[in-house]
C-alpha cells in the first residue's frame, strides 16, 4: 500500500538531516502524490528541553524517538497510516553535532518501524533550550478517520494498553537520573517513559472496524484524555477503578499511587475509545486474535458531561488535570 | 477550486489559537480530503527570536505574518496553491498573551489573502527565545510542481520581483528601531522587510505555463538562491549586474551597496527561475498581461557549475553566502 504514496520531493531526506544540520538551511518544500481514496491527516507537536524532557531523563536518541512517537500517536488516534515526517529543530549552543545526529537517528529508528520518510524540515539556532517540532502526515481510508466526538450513551469505554508506566518511569529518572542503578522492573518503567510505542496497529484496526468508535490517545493521562472524549461527545464517562490496566511493573505499589500515575501522569500512548457495548466483545476478540491488548474500563452514561471514577465505596469526578513533566503533581 | 479541498478536522481553528493559547495543549490531528488530481506540497520553517527577528524589528503582528509568509513563499516556488497551515509556538515568559494573539492575528491576515485555513498546532512554554514553527500544506496539479534541478544550458534567468528592499529595510530598523523617524521611501523598505508578500500568483502562472521552468524563491538572497538552482541543475548561471531590478527605494544608493543588499541580503520573496530562452518573451508577455513583474537578469551557460556576476568590466563568482540577520555582512 505504501507504494501508492510516492514521495516526489526535490530534496533528499539526507540533505535535511545531514548537510543542513546546524547550518540553518532547509526551507524547502516536499512533494508527494495525492489520492482521492484517502483522507489526509496531519499533526504537529513540539517538545521543549526543560519542559518535556531533560538531558538527565532522555538520551538524544530517545528525544528523537519520542519527538516522532508523540506525533505518530496522534495519527494512531485517528486511525491513520503514518507516511511522512518533517523536522524542525531550534538548537542551542549546549548541544553538539553528535547529539543532534543522534536525535535524528532516534527519529529514523522509529520511522523505520512504519516505513515513514523524512521529507523536509529546518534547522535553526536558538540561545537557550532545544526546541524540537515534528510534523507528521498520514492517511486514512476516506471517511474512516476516528474522532473524539462520536461517543454515545450505552457505549463501552476501552483502552488498548496498560497505563501509568511512563509517569512511574519519569519519577525514577528524576530521582536517579539516566545512570541510576535500576532493577529489571524499573528499567521497564524507564523505557515506558523514554521509548513509548504509539498504537498504530490498534488505530488501524479501529479505523477499519465497522462500528461507531470514538478515539483518543492517552498522551496527557487518562483523566485528561477521557475528559476530552466526554466533552467532545457531550457525554459522561464512568471509569471503574479496578478495571484500569496498570503497567505490570507498578502492580505491587499502593493503589492510590497507581491511580495517580495512570490518571494524571501521561505519555503512555495507549488509545482510549468507546464502542457500542453490544459490539465490544467482538472487538475484544478481534484484538485478541491479532495479539493486541484490549481492556474494557467503563461505560458511557447519561448525566452531566464529565468523567467519574468509581470504586466499590464511592465515585468521584476526575478533573482534566494535565501532565506537568517537571512539576510536583498533586 | 478551494471547495474541493474540504477540511474535515475534529478540532476547530479557534481552539488552536484561542483556548489552547499559552496552555500547552493542542496535540491534535487535522483531517482533509485527498485528491488524485493533485500532488501534495508541504513545508516547514522556523523563526527564532534573536536570530530571525527581534521585538525592535518586527511587531507581533508582523512576526506572525512573516512566519506564515516564509512558508507560503516556499509553496509559491513550487507553483502550489496554499491551502492549510499548522502553527507551533514555544513561548517564553517575556511574551504576554496579547502579543501572542497578535502573532496569530498576523498569520490570519495573510492566510485570508489565500483563503488558507489554520488546521492545527501546538503551544508550549520555553525559557528563553520565542520559537515559531509553521507548517504549510498546498497542492499543485499532478506533475506540475516546479523544481530547482531542471535548468539547462541556453535558458534565460528571470526574477518575478525587485530585490534588495528587505535587507535595506532591516538595516534601517537596526539603526533606528521600530519607532524611528522614517521618510516615505524608507517606510517602503521597512515594509519590504517586515511584510514581504510571497509570489503565489506568479508561482501558479509558472506551474501552469507549458515550458520547462526551474524555480526557487529568493529567501536567502539572490547569490545563495541562484547557487541552489545552479547546483541542483548542474549548470552555470551568468547574472548581468545591470539587469538586476533593485527595489525602487534603493535606486539612488551606490551600486555596490545595492548589490550587497540584493545578492547577500534576503527575504525579498520574489521568485528566481529559468525558462528556455525562445519562450522567455512570451512568458514575459503573459506576466505583463496579468500586471505581474517579470525581468530577465541573465542566462544559463556551459562551464563549471556556479553563479557568476557580470558587468561591463569584469565577471566574478558569486558564492553561496547566506543571510545573517543580526550579524555584520561582509
């Protein structure tokens, strides 16, 4: 299928990430063939040193990988096929050429997984923090893009992966830095933060599944993303506390801490969505047959718009609290 | 024609540049319909405070306008129709919300000219300089995109606008700041730097003109951009010094200074291209009929790859010297 989407540009990807590296050149346009069978999907996301990462939480390779992954995760949440990416880096003097090459190499690592081509970009200087902006372009069969606004009362709420791992990993990194002495379990949490994988295959399955499905990725924590779904659809989501699939490496920590990581952490990159409850089982079966994770965590109810968390004793409203990378979480 | 390119996104442009302003939210994807009749053209460009602009050279409105214009100029150089744009801003504490709104308003001003839609973006914080990254998406009839690599010996070299005005304007701004006491002529130079207009209409004419045409925009000065054409095509460009159309407001300054502005300044946003010499007259006529500027400035010759500047006494090689906004030019 990829071959249909021929890249025709007048610049070579090499040019962008080698010759123009550190030189401030690269204001080129890239050209690729259009297709009436598909809708185009595009998104852009920026990671800033000191805000989204630090040198003691991600290696340059991981910065690149994650910079692209954040965007590919947005494509996955629409059900799109990732195709191309463009990279703009504003580089400060505290970064050397080798580190910058590694950032690009990290993006290339992830791009290979999806046969994505680097088709353009820009490299400029800045005084202070490194700013990495990635634009990704993908496609989805016409009319098959998945949105947040299509959830309805009676739907089942599901996620396509475990949650809480990334925030737990970040906490370890902030305590001990990149070169801490970590157990195997802890290392799996570190990787959940440093090298999260977007759920592209799950997104593609959901785009092509013949049911009304609403979808979002969990990049800012379950509470925030569930609220986006609820607000966009004008419904209430009830999440059952004991159904949330926590990352296995945080299985033994206190439940309150698990919840904090999963609800108000972020960057787990799993997808959260809703499907009419009568079709949830067959969707779960399809995921299982493909060896993919699928877990029901709640349902869509009538009532005031918002998200509620229910356990055996009580239920409480989950606010749309975002992900503060390097600030204390409440 | 625009109506064919329906924008289908799940986010509203308002959301991106109002609610999410200064909040660090906005990692959404946008969706628009594909078309097999067209090639897609995409480019990204970044402007950094202190490198590409300063608060004493551009107003916030002009920063926005120019941030989009730089990119639209890249589309123009491919012959593309501008359609969509996405904006990522990393904002430092020295910028307030009102200024940020004006940056977006400046982009919107220019976008209106071309009926472009803002379809996504990201707003994040940074510690130091403001970093504005704009991604633009356009389309050109299948196979009609113009490139740099198609110039051939025997071609005529042309430009679609006057040059040198932007660099002269920048010099005035660096001497006197935004609130200097400027003559009418000087103000026209300031505007050439602050609010350059991309040559979209010229690019569209050139894309649809039935001749082999190579094309580039003059964003980094005539010397640099002519060299890009020469290198990409593997030819030699001979530019005649007395044919270069200088901005009228620098008509009276010494020739050496005119040349310095035009050759090694930048951001004039005119297009430079080549066309087989036997078709140059009819192309010039077509431009004239449309009320558009067109000027032959030289020819493509056999010989070593590069760009040469010829006057009545001598010829000299023009190196690919870039545009250093706030550094002394040699």
